[in-house]
């Protein structure tokens, strides 16, 4: 493996990592934004209020997209072990 192949492998692994984690992070962002708007509207400034909805939402999204995540990781592993990264 030369430097170009190693660079391509690192770049592709970081891209796969970002794509796989994006749905869960976007869910946390949207849930946090909604909770923040509700807190601002009701003037309830409890910092721990958004924790439980974020965890539940992220868990639901993670379970929902798990087949897709597995498929993406398996395809990446096949390309990596085949040498065609």
C-alpha cells in the first residue's frame, strides 16, 4: 500500500463515518432546537430538560437507520478488504 492508497482509504473512511453518523446527529440537532424554542417560549430554563427527549429521539433514529448503517459499513469493509478503496 502506497501513500496515495492510504490517503484514499482514510478519506473514504472519514466520509463513511460522517454519512453514517449524520442521521443521528441531525435528529439530536432538531430535537434540541425544538426543546430550546419551547423553553424560550415558556421561560423554563432547565438545562436537563432536553436530555431525555434527545436520548430517546437519537435511540429511535439509531434503531430505524441501523439496517442502512450496517449496509454502508459492510460495503466499505468489502471495498477495503478487496483492495479497491
